[in-house]
């Protein structure tokens, strides 16, 4: 007791001097340009959680002690910091209008630029705009955030890649994904998959923890992307991770959320009673079979394969620094269980970013991350094996309500075709292990001239383990099967640069970069398979009676010479030029090197004297750029003449056979892009507008095409074809309300794009004599003169009300019951004419509300599942509820034909046509967030917490589609990141609807 009293008195004595030195600081905050008082400016005493806001007249008053550092911040103005001297009791603060993101330093290729002065088209998504959103990978966070970026999730399957397009697509078959660069390291993005993973490849950003991200920078035009040369045509996504801050005390942050996951919608199929009646009244007539006495009890298969999924995410980080060193350390554990049974994902990741200034000449740094993922995978919809019993979501809608799931004694019924048995009696594991990072040193020769060396790695290993029970394989002589596949894709790169940045006199600013980069990667895979197991308790391939194996390996390398120069005159006339020369081992000696370049200029009009009287304009900049970028996304050895030994033995002796024709003239794809941009800030920066017009023309497209039969080969990769994308990117941000307690910020971004294939090889022609490439069995083609992802199908008219027969349109628009292939039409394409987002943030005192919408307009989607669900000749599959509306008598406006219609035997109405093609336009409430920040008075009592926020978030809560849309979800991309085929589904998993609750704690 005495000890406690002594400590209390000692603490009181220590505090009294500080209390005696407390004083009141008052002052005003005004806008520098107009002198108007600013209301609602946040004043933060750095190192504490204490904050106050200015009054409506711009005045403020707060108690301070000693010589604190104050930070004044407000949306639309540059943050201002001031250290208060001991004898100061009054401050007159003037905030300089910010050009929003235009005034900030943004990351560009191999450097940074003030966005106020950049001539590049770069969009930035900051961490504050994407925090706490449940996302497996970072590119999901871009949806609706950036004008001109179209992000389509392939399906609701965990871990799959997405289709991400920046200003349309610049390639057809050589990859349409942008280049992903994390802290200066271009990531591997190969295909590491087998048929067990489905049609979509693994997500290349799967191992990145979104909580580690400081910003995502999208390089959209040639001025921005040409610095990445042969990999810049599809745009570049630069991801910068958090770095900590100098002279900032260590701050611990703990983020946690937990949530519940369900599908956004489900397909409407028949229940037991509906199917029983339909079968005996309709299918029996279609098939000419006897009625069936179905049991009274039916099975709800969709409910058996779905569940309430769970998501849990834990993130702990520490950041800070002293006058010479800054650091960031972060760790993350994510545990996701999908709403479809058998699909789970766990990720464990860690990151260390460290930067140290040894002296005025030397700066050292390292960024390193390591990650491990563990997935329970399921056969995805539309998997290449064609076994529709194994994807659980697909099988659930194909099984009839009277297909039993279990026997009377609780065993799996028909386990070889039972999707529940497949999940329970098989192992389908997928692991990834990834180490990514770089280490760098910066040597300052003078204050304006420095040398930097940077060494990076991306070491990726993925592994798939499959084990199937003998009950599933159905084999008696070799029961059970197993396989194990390991992929390794290891990259090393080095970049060494000379940098010069100098202000010359009052009017001139010069920045120069010259660099040499070398990058190489080694890919290896090894696969072992086995059949015949004594029992199902033996998990390893080596325990099989019969085993086989294979292994392959390959490597590639690229060297690059990089140059960029920036010149600024009087801070209003801007010029930039860049050149990159790439040499790649993927191309032959004749075309091994390619040159990629860009020039751009800008004019800050608001700096001109004649604009000074236009007081409502705070900032106006006009930019223009033109340049050439490339694309090298082909196989490592497509230019070589290749031979195979695995199938060339003769008379028991090993041999070789040619498999690929040599093409020493195989070259890069090239994209020439023009961009014209305007940025305007008005009304004290409360309105900020950016608009860009662009035109991209790609030529020498890398296509896999037929070669003359006289060569002895069938197909080869060749340069043939041209394609164009034109469009407008528009973003407008406004602050409609800004008071002391209430602030509302709203952003609308729109991306308009029009794509056209200008030229293709004449090797393949359609019925109209047009050059084309067949893309999918869903009617999708690449057709010269039309947009990529065009659908070429029969034009369905409907059911004839008088006859009950299905009818289609002929080429000349007449109704027919017997269409031919010549009657097919180009019925639209899968590329949206418009995509965008409408994002709102409202802050009221301690509360914050976020409402974000995403929309897509003008695209078609092909839902191939309705070729099955509308097929009354199948007696083993369930059917769509729409089939209940069938023709019975003249005058009926029915969905399905008469049961006695001859079309069921000659020209069934479920055949591929515009009947499965729908308008894919939709509006979606992407996220809805409500948060509450605990007041500083409450936090100060804890003596531990400096910040705490509680929140609830809903994702994909509400979706609006066209009335005629029959699918579960319009956001589909069955083939994942394959840009040649988009907007198709075969029982694609709907996007997840997620409700999460979480907390952010600062210590």
C-alpha cells in the first residue's frame, strides 16, 4: 500500500511541472490563394492522438506544452507542418491549395515524379481508399477505382486470376494482362495449373497482403509505360508497399476482421415437385417414354454443395524511424472458406522494408516479403477434363432432384459420379511458396547526381497434390490414383542507374535517368502420377503399384538499356522523353532487339498571367503524349525449330521428330499510343476533373496460326494482325459538403472504350469471307473488322405462338425453324462500352460512411449453362424453372416449345444461339462501410491505444441487371485472364456476398 502511494505521489510530482508549463495556443487558418477562412481543418499534435478542428471562421484554440509539432490538414489543400516555439501563443496559418493527387509525389517507372508536373497518364489508388476491404489479392481492389481499368473476376472460386484490362486490350493471344511490378520487381505470371484447377490460371498477386500496400499506381499511356518497353503494351501496375517514416516514433497497428460469405445469387432450377410434374407431363412426350413414379422425398443439391462461408484476417505491423532509418514490418494470416464446399484458402505472409542513410553519400535499403498459401481446390466450372460431376457447383445444378446423394445407410450413393463423394474422398491441395524482394544502394556523388544499384528476386514454387479414393476411380485392378506436380519459376534481376536532378537558375528543372537492367528466369516442373493403392490411407504417389513421371525445364533472359529525360521551364512548360532498348531470348537473332520510346509534353495553363483573373480555376494542365510499347508474352522458344524425343522411338530405339517450325523473324508486338489529357481543379479544389482521350493501335500481333501444309507442320506463332482501341477516361472528384463536423467526398470515374480488329491472317475465313480466329465453343470469335470477343451465333426469335415451334432468323431477317450455319450473325461482343465507379465517403464527427458502386455497360455475356438447363432431352440433369412455361395451345406466349414439337429431334431450341446470350450490363453496390473512431479522450485513458476504429462492411450486397438476364451473376470470365475469350460462363460461381465486422487498433 505504501509503495503504491509513493508511486502515485512521485508520478504526480513528475506531472506538475508539465502542467505548469501548459499554455493556450490560438490562431487562424486561411486559404493562401483567396485569404478565406477555412473551416474544419484538422490540427494534429504529432506523436499524440490529440486533434481539434478549426471553427467556421477558421479560428482554433488548443492547449499545448513545450515545443510540439503541429500538422494542419484538409482535403483539397497541402498538409502544413509547423514546430511551435516556447514563446509562441498565436499562429496565422495559410494552407496552399493542393491539386489533389496532382500535387503528390507518385511512383512511375524507375523513379518518382510530382504529379502536378508529370506528363504521364498515371492513376493512383492509395491505401486509405482500399483499406479493410476483404480481398484475396490486390487487383480486386482496383475494381471501380480507376477510369479505364476493367477488372472482371473470373468467378467466385478462391485463388483464381482475374481478367484485368487497362484501356482495352492490346493483344489477342499473347497475353492481355498488365505487367505487375512490386517495389521495382516485375513479377512472374506464368500458368501453374492442371485441369484440376479449371479454366483460369492461378492469380499472380495471390501472395501479396493488401494491408502491406501503400499505393497502387496504374501506368496507362505510352509516356508512362514505354519505360517498361517490351512489356508495357497492356499497361503496368506498380505496387508500392509501406516503408515507415523518418523521425516518427514506432507505431504498432493491429487489424482484424471476421465475416460471413454467401453467393450473390443462384440459378433458378426446379425443385422436386416441379421436376416430377414436368418430367411426367413434358419430358415423357419429348422422349416418348413412360411416366416415372418418383419417390416422395427429393434432394436439394444446390443446398448440399453450398454453405455459409467464413473469412478471418489478422494483420499486425510496426513502422517508424529515427533521423537516419525508417522501417516497416508486417505479418498477415488470412483464412477464407468459400461458400462452395471444398474450397478453402489460408495465407501466411510477412514483410520487412528497411531503409538506412549511412551518411550524406550512402543510402541502403531492402524490401523483402515471404508468403505461403495452402488451398483446398475444387474442379472449377468448365474444367478441361469435361467431367461435370466433379465441380460441385456445376454438379449441383446438373443432378435432378431425385438423384440420390446418400444411400439409406448413410453411404454416398453412386460415389464415382457423386460430387459430395468426390469432395469427401479426395485430396486436391495446392500450395504456393514465394519470396519476393530487392536490395539497393544509392550513392550520392553530388547533391544533384547519384548512382543506384538494385538487385531483385521473385522466387516462386507451387505444388499440387491430388489423391483420389478407389471408390471414386471405380477401378478394381488398379484402385485409386494420385499425382504430385511441382512448378518452380525463379527470377533474378539487376538494375543499375545514373540519376541527375537539378534546378538551374529560376526557370529550369532538368531530370535525367540512364540505366542498364538484366533479368533472367528459370522455370522447372516435375510431375509424378500413380495408380493402384492397397488402401486409401496411403497418401503418397510412391505407394502406388504403377508410377510414372516427367520433368521439363526452360529459361529466358532479357537485357535492357533505359533512358529518360524531363525538362521543366518556369514550372509551367513540361517535356519528357524516354527510350528503352530490350533484347530478349524469346526472339531469334534477326529480331532479338527492339526499341520502345515515348515523347510527351504538358502546359500548366493556370500558371499563365491571363488565367489569374479566372479565380474559380485553381489548377489547369494540358498534356499530350505519343509512344511505342511492346508485348513479348509468348513461350520461351517459339522462334526455334523444336524436336520431341518422348514419342519418337523406332524399333525400340530412341529418336527425335520435329514438332515446331523455325521462325528467325518472329518479333515483338508493337502498340503505338496517342494520349491527350486535361486536368482541372476548381472552387478551392473542391472539384477536381481529369479527362484523357487515347488511341492505341497494335501491330505485328503474335498469333498462333496455321502454316502451309508443305512445311510438314500445322501451326506456329507468327506476327500477323492489327488491332485498335480508342476511348476516353474521365474522373471527377468533388467535396459537396465541408464543415467542421461533416465532410462528404464523392468520386465518379468512367472509362469508355471501343475496340476493333483491323487485320488478321487470311488463313481462316468465315461464311462471309471474313478473316477470323475461333476463340471458344461458346460462339466467340476474333473477326476482322469487328471488336475482339465477338459472338457469332444463330439469331433466336422465340416460340411461335401458333405452332409451339422454336424459330430463328435467317440472314435476311425471315423466320425459320431450320437455320443453317450461314444464318449466324455477329450478335455483340464481351467488351463493355463503359465501365466505372461511383465512390462516396462521408465523415461526421467520429463516424465514417463509405458507399462504393461499380458498373459495366454495353457488353454481352454467353451463359452456356442454359444449353444444358433448357435441354429436355436430358433425363439425368435438372432443368431451369423457365422450362415450366412451355407451349400448350395456340396463342401461348411460352418460353419452351411444345413437348410434341418436331424441333426436339431435328433443331432443338437449346442449341447455341442468342438465346444464351444476354446483356451483361449491371450496377453493383461494391462496398458499404460504416465505421466509428473512438474519441481521443477515451483512448487517452487506456495509456496504450492511440487510435481505435470499429467497423462493419458489406461487399457485393446489391446487384441490378437487365430484366431479361437469367444468370446468377453477370460478372463472369470462365477462362480467367485469357483475353481472347471473355464474358463466358458454364455454371460459373457467382461473386461472393460478404458481411464483415472488424477493428483497427493503433498503439
